[in-house]
C-alpha cells in the first residue's frame, strides 16, 4: 500500500495541490525529507507562475502525477544547511528553478548542462532518487541538493527574481549560446508575453537592437515605449514583413501556438539563426531552400544548466533586468491560472508565499 504524502518524510509541509486533471488547486498537507548532508532547506517567500504549471496541472503533457504541487520559480531564505554544504549559509537569499536532480556523471552534467541530462529530475511531479514524488514551490519550504540552488544577489528584488528561474534562463541561454549577444546585433523577438518581454529586456541590456514581431498591433506602444524595443513588426502585415526582410542576425521565437516559420526565416540575414523556445504541440511546416540559400539555421533551446542560471541571475542583478510582475496572494491562484490561460497578465504572476500561504487546519 502506498505511503500517504504527509507521512513519507519526517518533516510536515504545507502547500496547494491539484488532485486531478481539473487543475483546481486547494490546500494540501504533505511532507519533505530532513536536510541531508548536501541539502539546503529554505523558507519559500515567492514563487512564480509559469505556463508549464498550467500544462502540468491539467495533464496536457500526459505525464502528471497527482496530487501535484506546482511551482518551479522558487525564491526564499535559507533556514538550514547540511554538514557538507559549502556554498550557502543560514540567512542567504536563494532560489531553485526547474530542476532538483540529475545523474552528475553524463557528458551533459559534466559540461554544466544538467537540463539536458537523460536522468534529470524536475522540481515537481517527478520521482526523486529515493522513489518519492517531488513537490514544487507552491509550498511553505523546500529541501534541495545545494548543486541545484542558486544565490540571489542583494541588488535583485526577491519577487522579481522568481520568473527569471524559468522564463529568464529560457531566453538568456540561447542569446549566449548562439552568439546573439554582441552589441550592435539586431535581434527579433517573436511574441510579447512572459518569455518575450524578458527576451527584449536581456537583449537591450546586452546592447542589441530589438525588433518585436507580433500578431497584435496593440502591443506596439508597450514594446517600444515601455520595454525599450527599437522596432515593431506586425507579422500579419505583408508590407511590414517585406520591409524587414534580411535585417535580423537572429530571432528568439517564444510562441507556443502553431504559427508559420517561413515568413520569420525571410527576416534573417545570411547566417541568421532562428531559435525556438516555445513548443507548439503540432508540427510546423518548413521548406529548406530559404535555409540553404542563406546558410540560415533553425535551433531549439530549453531552460539552462545551473551554472548558466547563476550567471543569468547575476547579469540581471547587475544590469537591472527585471520581469514585469503582478504579485498575488496564494488564495488567488486558481483565478490567476484562468487569467493565464487567457493571456490576461503583464507579464508574470508571482505568488507572495511568505505572507499569504496560511495553513487551513
């Protein structure tokens, strides 16, 4: 007979969980392991709400395990460290992102690419090395191996830091890896949501020119006046797309809905790179001649390793890169999920766990 979540481990924990594919969250008692010799335990202060949380809550990727406590943009304060922890001390401000485990020995892990490890353990809804289920940051505290914990510099507000753990690294990583980080380069950003607005901010901090590409003309003022983009192109306007042809060194495509790639490829200069970080559920059409005739490339990128995530956090702190957030109380989370489904947020929800997660006895 399966052990109940609240008695699997010695430490009582409290959060909000979904019990089924309705995705509705409600109070949930469970347990977490004691602090191991390489573990960091921290009180959760803030947790971002990611679109992946919505997919997992409703089992849209067919791999959800219930009860499911989401949250993978987790920021807090260290309350206990294991005897062999050397990177953190009690009182430090820290964060955990999308990963809490990997094999540590494969080529990806050795090269600080834990995100591509075949044995990677997601922060929630997965089996940990001890066989128990991982639970995320919609909860009062976390216990994580210090390898998967990052430091939050004092210059970075804790609530604003949360979305960087997923959205931030998702766009920062490909800018660095694909060499789209040189001052004066011209970057296109497709989609102006949680990912897209951070892509604009990181690109501007790196000294790039930025063109936002969107289906919605209404976002032009926001993109240029508020977020600092240089240009705005409506992707459904043939004249605007024609005028922008062969002007971009690279494109970060954040859109997860099915959309045409070929018009985007036409915007690239020779040797230009289109990097997808959104994941449409159906195949996209691709014709090869436009790639061949300009030695252009299409690639994908998924979050980042822990070393790169720390680099991104430090860069954000130093260059004043802050996501646009709406801070909400814990008991608003189901409404927030409904709004997220309708893209009714600018641009990320962050739950004030520390002040609003109150146990329901």
